[in-house]
C-alpha cells in the first residue's frame, strides 16, 4: 500500500509559559521507530535538567508494498496518568499525522496545573510545534543502499541526480550511495541501476 500520508515538513519547536511552568514542544518528521526513539533520546539528553520530557509518536512500520502497521507510542513520564502523553499523541491522531515524533519539555514553575491544565498545555505545545513545522503530504519512502566500484559511481550518481532522489555518497574502498526513494519508484530504480552497471552494483 503506497498511499500518501500527512507529516510535518520540518523539525520545529514552540515555547510558552503557563502559570510559571515553561513548555517547549519539539516535533520532527521520522522514517522509522528507531529514528523516532533517537529523536526522543536526543531531546531528553539536551533537556536533561527539565522536570518532564513527554514523548509521543505515530510511525508506519512494515511497509513492504503489501500494507503497513501504524505504531503509536506515548508516555506520561511522571505526569499524572493521561495528562501528558495521551494529549500529545491525540494531536497527531486528530491531524492524521504519521511518521512524526514529538517531545514536550516541561520546566515546573511551582504551581500545580491540575490534570485539565496539563492536558491543555501538552496539547497546545504539540499543536503549536506542528504549526511551526508546517504539514505536507508525503509518499512512503524506503532506504536503498547501492554499493559500486569507482568506475560505476559516476553512472549511478547521474541516475540518482537525474531522477531527483535524495542521497548521501560515501567514498571509501568502494562507493556507497544511501538513497531515499519513493516505494512506488524503488523497483524501477533498482532495474535501471542494475542495467546501467551490467549487474555489478550491490543493492540492499
């Protein structure tokens, strides 16, 4: 199933203060559960002095052209049950956003906001971060690794550039291209690379 989905266009943050507590919403597009968890870990590390770092994400997994599963995760991280993680995740659900991770950082300001106040604040932090990031429609992508020797690297590079794929090139003993390719175009790209290199390219 290679249907399009909505996600955030970019990484973004939004900050505001409620009764002395500072809230910072962080949002980022991600391609995998690993990427979502790495983003959450990075925010926790950067804001290790915060009272709470509340994570949530919705990520497609197992998309093999046959269909996919949507993995959803949220945690209250020590806030009262249901007051933080669920409201953060609900914003992503309501806006139908996928492949998207958020963390809301809170610095406690000395006044208890109550469950209702927390729900509003955590929801607002995600909403404002999503607004700052912007929402776009994306096609499902996969990561393709193409390894070739130097003689074939120019050919492969020109194919990738002519088709407009995003890629990173790593020139070592041989040349490895890590390509982000829409699922719908992946098979045609594999065929084209195999044909252009007479089957010498190593595709993963």
